[in-house]
């Protein structure tokens, strides 16, 4: 399956956007007054080189064009390496927002 086909599927089914580069991707959806970052994935050997922040910045550009100034992310505490994910998000400016069962939501003003 091509990434373009998968992106079309996400857009049609869930109104979700996808930005994909060779070493990773980000999925996100715009809501009324925020942008929900659904997933960010970077290949393990490419982590710690700023690619995740670069992808987030591309979403931030789109958010600002839409006059949206909050990003919302989430971490499932049952997922592998969830502690690391929270530390990374906090390091780049996200703050805990609320918790729903095992999922911690974090928010960032942009």
C-alpha cells in the first residue's frame, strides 16, 4: 500500500492529516480550538536528531494559519516506553492537561 493511499483513507475516514518523511511520520486532526497530535513515530536510529520537532513545527505552521493556538497530545500509559514519551513532550513544552483511565493528555500553547 502506498503512503498516499493510506493518507487518503485517514482523511476520508477520520478527517486526520498525515505528514510522512523517510524516517518518520505525524498524524493529527484539527478540532474547534486545538490541534490533536495523534501519533508521532520516528525510526529508532533517527531519534534524538530533531525530526519529531521538525514534524511538529510543520503542524504548528498549519495550526497558526487556521488561527489555532493549542496542541493536544496523549500518551497511553500501557504502551511501551510511555515514560520516555511523556519526558520528551514535557521537554518540548507540553504540560499535563487531564487523564482518562490510562491515557494522559498533554497540552501546549503555540
